[in-house]
């Protein structure tokens, strides 16, 4: 059997690697889909003059968008569970989500179905680890 290790193999390896980056917040481009999770981004400053960082991680064909590193930690915690908890919101917490069970979905309930599979989970966790390491060094 012949093993080719030229540019084609390298290109395939790069294609399958996760990617992460930082962008400056732009209200027309970025949406905080994880509101209520972790610390909310700062609201007391002029985002046009001093925008905060928005963090992105791309893995398994999906791009995660985080407005704080705490949101990324919450997402990492969600994917670290092998068995996911119930999506039912306790009655005592409904006021946090401004609606009842049938009117809203939390961020993790909107993820694509195949993304939460046990096959993809380790890849996503590794991508979060690398991204958190890089983002915390560049803070």
C-alpha cells in the first residue's frame, strides 16, 4: 500500500482542524444567542468607540459565537456531559426566560441535532480547550 504525504494530505488535515478567532463586536453582524448564560457583555461603554471582543470557534461544520469567555465555559460544560439533562425548565426559573415552556428555547436546544452526538462531542471539547487556552493568553 502506498502512502502519499504531500500537499494533498496536508490540505485535508488543515480542512478537518478546528479554527478559532476573535472579532470586535458589531451590532449589525453579531448576535448574543446565549443571553442569560454567564456574565453578559458590558453595556456601559460605547460599542462604536470601544467594542468588546466576540469569540468564535468553528468545529464539525458549525461556528459557535461567544460574547464572553464565561459563555464558552458554559458551552464546554454542556458538551462535557455525556448524557444531557432534561430540557424542561423548572417553574421557578421561567421568569428568567420571559415565557412558558412552549414559547422559548434555550441556546443548547437550538444546536443542530448531529452536533451533540457522542461522535462529535470529543472534537468539540478539544476545540474549546485550544480556543480557551489561546483566548485567555491574548486577553
